[in-house]
């Protein structure tokens, strides 16, 4: 999943553990991202250690009124992990206890979109009016749904 120039240095024990954690987070993120509804490509994921940000790139295939594909919009999302507060951790533990389950040692990751960029085209180049809002909402709802399913 990580490109060769973005792989973390392996050497120290902490780096190997961090690499494994990031690989797991990227795998979870890949499973959580939506497919379909115009987002028809394959997701390409990267992680930048310095900013602790995840990047997800794909494309959206727009349709015209006749129902044929008329334009492809390449885009990249910037995502960050949402850190849970102590109260949120306690709520999760209480929900698990009510269902007779042990509190989870490894929590699912909740990701939030912080930026969406188009590559080489403007949002309105063809028939993409409102596309940025649509993509933001569709992807964030997919991420939130995946998070909620893991909590259940």
C-alpha cells in the first residue's frame, strides 16, 4: 500500500511497530472507502509520517443527461484520524459491557476528511456542479458507516 519512497524506515523496534500499525490503518481505511455512485476507480492510499495524514486518491466518472460518461474527475482526499476523548472511550466500554462483551483493546479508527482537491480539472469543467460537496458527503458517510459497523 505504501509506495517505496514513503515507507517508514525500519530499524528501531518502535519504527517496526509503527509501520505495522500504519499498514493496519491503511488496510482498514481501504475497506472503509466507498465504491460506486460514480466513484468507480481503485483507491490509492498513502501516509505521510511528518504530518500524520492519510491521502486517498481516486476518480469520479460524471454522467450527462443521456446517461453516458462525459468526464472523469481525479481527486485526492486528505484524511486524519479522529482521536477519542476519555468520555468517548468510557461510552464505548459501557456499551460493550451492556452487550456482555469485553471492552476492545484495539479500537476501530475513525477517519475524517479535512481536504478534497481535484487534479488538473475544475469541479465545474463539465457537468460536475456540486461535485465537491457530493464527494465529501459520500465518502465521509461511508467512513462513518464503517466505523459504526465495527462498534456494533
